[in-house]
C-alpha cells in the first residue's frame, strides 16, 4: 500500500492494479484520504470516459458475463471511471433474489479501482 505524506503524517493510500499487462504497473484508486487543518478528509477524482449505470444497467451487466467482460475490459483499457450512485446501490439491495445482489457485487468489484462514488 502506498503512503501519501501530508501534514507530517503518513496516510495509507489504496492501490490496485488496473491493467495486468507487464510494464503498466499499479495505479491508485480515485479515492484519496488526506489530513488537512480541519481534520482527515476524503477526496475523489475521475478520468474520462466516465460511465454511469443505474441499478438496471448494473443488473444487466451482472447477469451477462460476456457483456460484463467486454465492459470491464473497455473500462480498464481506457482507464475510464464507473460513476456509482449510492441510490443505485440501495436499489440493488431491494432485489427479490439474493443471488442478484451477489452477482452485482462481483461485477462492481471487477470494476475497481475505476469507480467514483456519489
């Protein structure tokens, strides 16, 4: 885990490999934790292209592994960002079949670290 030095304190920064190709290396998640005079803060950044999927879109990709593979490869290949709304995640939690929630979670985990949370 990389560290970011700020205000004479070291704050752990999450890292994840976004492209498993040799020579590409690791890149930080677009979520940064840092210390400020007001206390610890969290900030986010995102890179274009940015894609927003509502809960229906998330379910669509969760249910179709072939389509999911294409989406994840494109997102990571372009180093884009998936914009994820807290409302969409709440709606996913209301699925009648618990397996739908598990499938959605697995899909979203595959999109990490290219995710911006709203």
